[in-house]
């Protein structure tokens, strides 16, 4: 007999990691997460999906994003959610390792019902000064503009957080480096979060 969690979200099988795209949309709370439904390892990644009306009782919605496009064929990796024009937009990293060469792309999928997601393709390609260890877009709107931070490894070997801006969240421009590992702690900075708190701006990373 398998003992199941009573209070924490848990799929019926496989590996769960990296909660993504926590958002309130269409009168429901949504939680997405990286999921390997086949094995308890990182050989495969899609996005699983839970919903709730009260943050206590959760509904299992199954798969939200599958690695079914060429630019993500080796995994749908972490990201975030944004609501615009009545649509829920998921920004995530698509991984392609064709021929043993990694290529990371920041991608977009949209839904109008919170259940069926339409892929819109690549919205950010890795800037030339970074390696392809470039992932986990966090997107938000501030003062009428859209911003994105992404975790990365720079070509100089340091972990960095790249910043992008946009008038519309489909067309992004590289705006520079938000922060970097000056003391060389962490050759890759990933899973960034950036938010206001008590009049200050807070950057959280995983080195």
C-alpha cells in the first residue's frame, strides 16, 4: 500500500520538482510543476498541473505542457505565469540536445480556459555572451512594461541573472545583467525570482 501525502501536492507517480507558474486565474488557483511521469530521475520533463478553489482541496489536472516540439524535445523546464488580455500565459524553457549539443529557448504557451494550452513558440533565444545553460524565465509587469529575468551561466564561467524588457510580452529585448556571482560562488544561477518587499526589491536565486 502506497502512503499518499494529505496536505502536499503529489502526482500519482514519477518525479516531482520545481513548482512553476503559481497564479490565480478564472476563479482558480493554479500550480504547475516539472514532472517526469515515467521514472524517478531527470531524464524527461513535462509540466504537471493542479488547481484549487481554496488552497486546501486540490484537483489533479494532468499534463499542461508536453515536450512535443523540436525546440523542447529534451524537456519542458521551469518558468512562470502571466495574465494578459484575459489569457493565462506560461513562459518556460524548452531544451533541445540534438547531437549532444544543448540549445535552450525561452518559450510561450497560452490558454483561455486554464486547461488547454497552445504553444506560441520561442520568444527569447540565448544572447551570444551566454552559454546554453540559460533557463527559468520569471516574468512580471511593472509601470506599464513587461520584464523577464532568466538564470544563466556567462561565457566567462560566472553565474548571472539576465534581464529582458518588452512593450508586449511576445517580443523581448535583452536589457543587461541584473546581478552576477562576482565572488565566483555558483557557476550557474537558476530559478530566479524578483519581487518587491517592504519598499525594497528582492532577488532570489539557486546557485
